C-alpha cells in the first residue's frame, strides 16, 4: 500500500499551493467573521477530512464559539462514495444553536445535505457550511456551501484534509491524482 501511495503522490498535479490555500482560508474566515460575529456558533468539524480546514479556520475566527465533531462518511477510505455511514454524532446539543459545519470538500453534496438536515432535526436555529474546496461538477447539487475557499474541476484530490485511501491528508497543498 505504501508504494501505491508514494506513486500517487509522485505523479500528482499540484492545483493549489499551500500559500494559495492559506489565502483562501483567510478569505473564508473574513466572510465567516462578518456573517456570524454575534451568533455564538457551534463549529462542527466533519471528520476526518474537515480536521485540517477546521483547525486552520478556528484560529482565524474572532467570535466566541464552541467546537464539536461529526462523522458521516460515504467513502470509508475508498475512492468511490457509497451510502452514508454515521460514525460520530456531536455530543453538544444543537438545540437553539447557530451551527457552522466545516468540511474539506463539497463534491456531490450528498453528505453535506445529510449533515445539514441532521442539524435542523436536532433543533439548530441556523445552519451554515464552510468547505475548503468545491468541485465543479457541471450540474446542480442537493445543497450549496455558504463559504467556499477554492473551486476546482471534478478531479480526485488529496491534501489539506482530503485523502487518497485514508492517506495524504497532510499533503501541503491541493493535489489531483493522475490515476485512481
């Protein structure tokens, strides 16, 4: 497996450098700060992919907030999505809260739509979403993100939280796999 990962990494195409991603995070944080400044949000990090984006955004957010995690996965370390598996639900009550969902990528939108609906079902008064990357699929998705860092073509990506078979989330930039 390690040789496969090394080969994928060696042949990948850099789409956005770490510096470009950090600038996109600055812009997202500025928009979130303006929109949610007085809302006392609960930031829900979508595990595992959203951990990098959430961690980097948290230090840029200026309002009082609380943090929790949620894990609803369609990929389970595979390269194709399946049915949603609820691995982790928040411990913090969502009742009467403004929720900011933070994830790595908005691909098909199925997982994000399910997480948003979960938040509404749990009594959240407002639900916002922030994604580091939105893939341009050329068609409508079941949900849109309120805050988007970068838009990229429909490619298989890794880095800044996005993975290839569970690996390469820590890559210092946004990379596209040449073969999957």
